[in-house]
C-alpha cells in the first residue's frame, strides 16, 4: 500500500468514526420523536455513504455490515418493520459494532 492509499484510508476512517458518533444521537432520538422521518433519512444517508465509502477504500466487511444496516433502515422507512424499542436497541448496537470494526482497522 502506497502513502496516498494509506492516507485515503486514514481519512475515511477518521470521518466515518466521527459520523457514527454524531448519528448515535439520532438513534436515541427515535424513541421520543413524534416525526421519525428526518432521523431515519439521516441514518439511511449515513449508512448509504458509509457503505459506498467502505467499498471504495477496500473495507468489504464494513461495507457488507453497513449494507445490512441500510436495508433494515429502509424496511423501517417503508413500514415493513415496526420501530420498537428492540429495533432501536439493535440500531444502537449496530452503530457500536461499526465503530468497533472501524477502530480495529
């Protein structure tokens, strides 16, 4: 891996971790929000961007995990999955897992 590729990967990881920490509040707001659409849109955009960015820099495992998160959020948006406390807990745990995966890289 050359210096440029290493720098790109480091930048990606730094930005991704920052975004995941920021969006964690959105997951927690889901329980008390009367209008979850903006929060779900924000979470979906983050997952979509993280998935694409992960693939672009060669982090396939992160991309695949994020794809599953993105699919779940999409199913919630389409009212195919109810936004229960258990689902919110799963979303928070998924966010924590992504942070762990990225930190390990």
